[in-house]
C-alpha cells in the first residue's frame, strides 16, 4: 500500500519540508503547528470562510480541507511566501499585491488578509490585471467582516502597479492625511500574531465541555476515572475549582455569569468543565462523564416576561433585567394633535458578530503574575474580571492583548481569559485555548433581538411633533450589556431629529438564548429600523419628499434632544444636504428603470443616524502616556485596543500633531496592562474621541514641557536629531535628552494625560446629558428587487458621515464600508438561530458579491469637545444602512417590512400579501 | 506525532483501490470538501481511501457512446473544459459551487456520493440523462443517476463499490442547457432552490425538453409532466407552458431556515422559466 504521508516531501514557499505524521491531517493544522507558518489562519475548519487559503500547485484551496497525504511533491505557497514570488523584489520586501493592500487600506483587523492575499495571488499569476468582476469571483470564497470588500477589490485590481512608498509627512501634517496603517505591514506579511498564533513551549491545550441544551441541570460522573483511562489528559476543572468569585459581567452591578456553570447551564454552549490536554494529545472529549437533565427553556422574550414563566435567574422576577425610559413633554397628547401619524413595528433577530478569528489565547505564570495573551477589546476589564474569578488582586494579572481578528463588541466580555487563568494557576503550566467556530458562535454574545412598536406624528408642514417607542429586547441568559442597550436605545429613539414630545421605553428580558451583548450600535440599529422606516411612512402621509422631511426635522446647533441636552457641532443637516444631489439622481434612475414593465423594480431609500460616543452618563476615562527616552526615542503608550478600526494609527496621528513631531518618529508600546495606562475599552465609538483627546492632551503637555525647557513660546518647530531635541522658534535651542535624568518610567521627558467625557446622569425621566459628543450620518441605498423571487440586489450605497474632523480618510472610508456591509447583513440575511445556525454556511454574512459600490462623503462639522473637532464613527456607519435598504424596498415594491432579515421568502410573501405593486 | 498509518491509502491503480474496498469498509476521500467540515478534529478518522491519485479517474473523455466524466474531476476542471452546449448547465453549476477554493478541490463524484438534497451537481446531470459507473472487485455496473441517489445522504453505492465515472449518453449531448441557482447571498451559498434545463429545438419548436429541480425534495427530481407539456411548443411559448401546478406536482419541498415550502415551489417555477429562456438559442427565440 502506498503511504505517501510518511516522510513525503512537500515544498512550502520554496523550502522542502518533510511531511511526517498523519496523512489525514488538515494541511492548515500542519502549517500552523508543525511548520510554524501561522500566517495561515483557521476561521472555521469547514471551508466556509477561506481564511486558510493557500496555493497548492497554482490553485487556491482551503488548507483546512486538504489532507497532508495528498501533498507529496506538491508546491505550497502561503502568505509568508508571497513576497518572494517570481517577479517580486523578494528579500523581505512586500510584494506589489501586499503593498497595494496597505496603500488601499484593504487590511483592517488582518485576520482574513492572508486568505485574501493568497486567493488574489493565485488569480494574479494568471491574470496580472484582472477586472473587478474577475477579482470578485476569484476572491468570493473568502469572508471578511471588517472591510466591506470594496478596498480589497481595489487593491487586487491595482496590484500590478509598482508601489511608491509613502512620503514621510512633516510635523503637523498628520491629522487629515491618508497615513497607511502603522501596524499594517505585519498584517500583509502574515507576521501579525493573533490569539491562536503564539503560545509558550509545552503549553497544555484546553477544551471546554459545553452544554448541548438551552437549559439543563448537570452532574459529573467519575472525572478522575475518565482522566485515568484517557491518555494525555493533564487535568480537569469544574466550578468547584474556581478560587474566587465565580461571577463575571461587563457591568459590575449586574455580574451574573459563571466562568464554569454551577449545576445548571442556562444557555446552549455554556462551559461546565475544562479539560487540559498534554501537548500533541488529541483533544477528544468523547464520553466525558457528565449527565444532563434538560429543563424547560425559554427562547421567546414575550413568553419569558409573561406571568408564571420560569425564571432564568432566581432574583429577577418576570425575567426582567432592566428597563430604560426617556420622557419629554406629553407624547400622547402631541400625537393626538398631530396632522399625520405613522405607526409601525419591527422585529429583529439575534445577529452574530462573525469575526473571522474565534476567541483564542494563551497564559502562563511569570513569578507571581498570571500573564494572559488573548484577543480582546477591553484589556483592563479582562484583568479585573479574571482577577475576581481567580481570587487574585488585579495587579497579579497581566493582560497582553494579541492582534484582534475582529471584535465588533463581542470581545468586550471575557470569554476564555478566566479559563486560561484557572488552568495555569492550578497546574502551574502554560496553557493555550482556541475556540472552535461552533464554540465561538454558541457561547459568546449576540446583537439583541428586538420587538419594537413606535408611533411618530407631524404637523401639516411635516414638522415632527412626537414619538412613542416601546422596545422589548431579548437579552438572553446573562446580563452582559443588556443594561446598556436598555439605556442607550430610548436616548437615541428619535433619531437625529427635533422631537418635542417623546415617550421612549426599552426593556431587556432574559431567555435561555445566547446573551445579548454589545454589537456595533448597542441596540440603536434596531431602534433606527423602527424610527427611520416610520419617517418614510410619515413623509408619504404628509406628501413630502422623504429626504426633505428629514431635512426639515434634522437637528441644528442649539436644538435640544429628547433628554434635554442642547447640541453643538451638529452635522446631520450637512450630511442630508450632501446627499441631496445623489438622491435626485437616484430617484431619476429608479424612475427610468421602472418605466419599463418588469419583475425587476428599482427602489431608493434614505436613513439617518446619530450616536453618542462613549459610556451613557457614566465615567469613561482614557489615559495616554508619551515619553522621550534619553536616547531620543519617542514612545507612545497606546492602550486603546486596535481591533482593526485603526486606533494605533489615528491616536498616533492626533498625538503627533499635538506634539509637533512627525508620525514617523513615534514608537508604539502596548496595549499591555503592565506597560500602558488604561485607555478604556474599544466600544461605543469612543477611541478616536476619548483616547484621542487624551493623546492630544499628552502631546500638548509634552510640547509645553519642551517649550519651557527651551524657554521658547508660540510657533516653534520640533525636530529629533538622535538624542537631541531641536526646538526652533525665533531662536534655535537644542535639548540634550541624554543629559536629563530619566524618570522611573525611563523617560527623560514624559507626559501622561487623562480625559473623561463631561456627561451628566439621566434623571427618572431620562433627562440629562448622557454623552459629550455625538456623531451623525445618513445613507442612500439604491437597489433592485426581483419581485418574482423576493431577492434584493444592491446597486449602490452613498454614505455621508459627519466625523467632525477626518483624522485619516482611508481609515474612515474603511469604517464606513465595513459598517455598511454589516448593515446589509442585518437587513437581508443574518439570523442567528440557537441550535441551528452555529456555523458560517448556515449563518450567512455578506460576501464579495453582496456589497455594492459605496461612495463615502466625509463631512467635517467640528465638535467643540473632540480632538481637533473629531467625533466617533465606528458604530454610526452601520445604523442607517438597514433602514435605508428597507425604505428602498418599500419604494420599489410598496411593501412595508416588519421583520428582518428580509430573506427572499419573506419578501416574496410580503409582496404576495400586498398584491401586485 | 503519530506516524503515517495504514489507515490512509492513496493508490494509483483502480484494482488496488477496489481490493482495499473489498477488504473492509473505508471512507472514500476525494475533494474533502464535505468530509472535513463534518468533523471538528484536525484529522479525518480512518480508514480512508484517497482516490485522487487513481489513474483515469479525473478528466472528461469523448467516446462514441457519449462523454465520460471521471469521478474525481474537480468543479474547476469541469468549468474550464471545452464541452458541448448541452453541458453548459453543468459548467454553470461548477462555477457556483462554494467559492473558487471549493471548486478547485471538490469533485463531481464526491458531490453525487454526498447526496445532499442541495447538491448543485445533480440537476445538471439529471437533464443529461447521466449514468453513474460503479466499480468493485465484483465488476462494473451502471445506474441511472436517478436510481443512484436514493435520499438525503443515501445512495445505491454498496460499501465495496467506488463511483468511478459519470457517463453522458451521446443522445443527451443535443441541445442547449442552463442552470439557475437561488440563494440568499452571492457566494458560498447553499441553494434555496436550483434548476437545470436542457432544450433541443428545431425550426422554432421544442423537440425535446428535460428539466430538473434541486433542493425542493429529498432528491433532485426530473419533471416529466412539464417536459411533456413543452414538447412541440413554439419557443416563444415555452416559459408560459411551465405551470406552477405541474411543477408542484413533481416536488415535495420542506420548509427550513432558507425558505418555506410554498416559496420553494413558486421559486422553482420561476427559475425554470428563466432557465428555459436562458437555454434557448437566441436566434431561435427571435
């Protein structure tokens, strides 16, 4: 018998490698574990995501589907080998394709980038100058959750060009420049290290035993007996082993989630035990001695809040977690007096974050300190939650975040950090853990499903009079960010429009579904679906153009919000105004297309957004440290997690201009809870604004110190020359940094500044100042509905967003395009069904062909509070997309959509129910 | 690491493969695009028979009796081979299976043996009157495709048999064909419904019509009643002769996350009309 797997030789990136071992092993596992080529990512182990794409004998294939036994004599190219391909400069230089990815901002978090690059390289080898359509087909098998694909297409089609390296920017020119990502190079070479990519030698591999039931009691059998008969099982842990408080939660007052369940599992996928396997052992949990007793479960929040429903948590009657309220004026009376009314409802589904990097990390002890390297959006929160669970003081836990392969809100909550810590503490050995795609999907948070009813009125001129809004949010088994959703939604329920009378309520109800957590927008996208679709109905009722109705009601400076906050730097009117010519053109295009009778109907829709940046009425500080070493190295301690959105670059750009030295002279440190001050969590679109303000303050403070030392004032220029800092004003002054005494941090000069947004608590009626800065935007969706099949083909999205000040246009466009892609998913295809769609082929996210061309219009209406006037953007961009699509569908077909995702069968049923358009 | 074991065989000669199959149950591994996703482990459980090195198992050959498609022919090879217009539907399907990576690895034989109700390869082969060739140490037999795929994940292959080829009879190479797939996104999508049609037309009228629908019953089905109604139809009337009642009579769709049963039936009808319009030669329509 032929046994090619044994000592077969394969050529990987031009190097011969002996492929020993099991021939049935996945090539992806071999590359990562044996060959050390961890640029090849594993996102699903099922061929669903394409992250592991490599080139085998010229053809792009998923390495996770390729048996080693087939590769004798094969030539394999991974991302690490692209730079040395024929025709490239080689020797460590980037390939033209890799450089094009950097130039176009085609890599955000970078986790899909190796798969994109290899798929593209296989295409380019045959077609060096592909059309966009050819590129789309060639890359269609790779999923990206960050970019919205458009910049990837542009990069691939432009990859024939020889890259011109970025010119060094002079001091003071960073803000507003299209600076390439400072952390971009390792993302395109495959050198970036994500959660699963690095672990200490000899690390134990952890696997969690998880509940297969939505709700179940469980007890363990003979654990030590099972361990004894299994080879390679080093240890087993259960809740009984947890030394500290077995409860975590992002909001301390609501902390309710055990790291390992205690006798009862409240959701499918909940971890109940942890098994540590010796390195190299097959991590097989078959026949693990646990018996389950399935208990009645709740998956419908309306049933869950009904009288007599079983309780998910004993202390929360009615399964009621929390409610939020904003009341201003007498909404009922104002509606009764309104000339026109629109009334409607919308129902949304669980939405999965579907980052391409499942949760992963490793941990070890350094002396008395537990070190955890894992993907996260919130290092300091991870530290505090993990320390509490393990009974350690926080200073004995060090969080060293890895590169993060997408987060979108779900990596704010701890996942595997306490499990890693527990196993390391108990065994004294380093440990590693990587969630499978199914584990990631079942056990982590989701966007809250919402059931919203709302009513909006206006007068004869289309001036909005009042809004009533009632939202029921399924917050799943554990609190997570449920309280934030309940509070944030009523504040934003009006949309960015003057609404004199408001009664907006939202409540979060427990079920045995996955925990409702943070997902780009914290409930506001769901609320906007209700409000923005009603605006279209209201416009029709009043006989006013839909864009015009929005313009008439858009906030202006000095207007008060539903919470009574008086706004400044209000850019929504500018956004809508910028869309006006596009709106006119799009309506004309649609009318022309619809003039011929066809089953294809074009539609145009518009929707707006506003979004408060940072925590709702709670402290939310960021601290940034900046230092100059005696050797003249300028070090920025940048603790704001870059999860692909670009904080590393944007924070540096802001700091550079505040200080007056070029971006190129900065060295970044962090994030690392031992090395960087707390820059808060990457959530609520706060990093550019809040950490940016701290970075601006730190830069300014260091500049002030320098100027004092130089005895100069005003418009001086700074320049670093080795260990000398040259200060040039009316006179020139040289500061010898080496001559200054280094402080305990090792800096000759240092500044550390904190910024906390000035907010004020909301009273019982939700009146107050919940946010210091709001960002605004509006989008037009143009689409074609196939009325016979109920399918929707998007033609174009035009997006106008007010950023206050654009720090980096390329990154801003990347945020917009990526947010739109997620909005498309929310509107048209994404529906997480617990127990049914726990993979990336049943759970659909948009692919290359689902995101149309996007035109971004960047509006700059400076905010008085933001750094250089800047506002947040990350979440705003997702909010208008889905309602704009629904409004366009209504325009095309007359169908008022009341449930998303608008799957083809649902739209077709609605078209049938309505009758021929 | 464990050393290579006899659990993984990758012979080059068919008799050797058949002898191995005769000696005991083996999992047949072709493209791996269905087997690997079915496990969370980093290796497939054996024993395995990797058939991708078998001589003569890949590629399309033409003979007096028609076409022979080797079972290990990949979707990409199918899409890129110069084939008669009757196979246009199969080639279109090949370009719509998964993404490029899946097409480069997945095989036509694996698609048939996996027997998914949503297997994109089945309707285009049904309209070609395809037969499968099953080889074992006991000999070689041929089965019409409709008699091979028996149900969800169920085929007529006995454990000692290997699906070695798909045969397209010469008579079925007449006419033109089209494939239309309906899914909720552009790439990497499991079909809600898909159809294949092959039409032979002469002097403005349909001489032969073969229609098949997938993902609307446990096994993709031909639609004999509809086919009969199309024969003799002027080309301008072909689409309108496809009636929902007759399409529905042939199918038994389920409701699932991708669509309701009613929707599938209606969609199948719409897709068939479109596929027919697409398959008809332009000059014949005009």
